[in-house]
C-alpha cells in the first residue's frame, strides 16, 4: 500500500499533560512516579508519552508503549482510567 497515512505515532512527553492533570489532581502530577505493569519501568508521569485527540489523552510507557492512563473530559468533569500502572505516587506523598 502506498500513499496512505503513516502508521508512525507522534507524541509529546507527559509534561504536556501538566495543565490537564493539574485540573484533575490537587498536586503536581508530572513529578509523580509510576511503575508500568507490563515492563516494570519506573518513570515520572512527565516522562510518559502523551498522545492526544478529540476523544481524550492517553499516556503510554516510554519503554514498552503500554497504555498507562487515559484522561477524557466531558460536560460533567474529567474521567481517569488507570491501565498498565502498578502505582502513581505524587512526589513528597507520605513524607513529613
């Protein structure tokens, strides 16, 4: 097949989701750590790959591209789906 749309994905890093995540969570989430259930990689949310579109935003593991979380927004608020993530821990949570 020639002349078709490219199958390559383009993405931003998870820091591009800072505004969206700030609206949903009361803490800075791009510095939160998370562990991918598929490959075990520990990364900051800001290090995930963000793919956005009309139906919402998805954040994928930078190592294996597993879907980690999806955020959609509608008239009644934001919806967050956690997928291949073992934990999400905001920086400084539980300290002090």
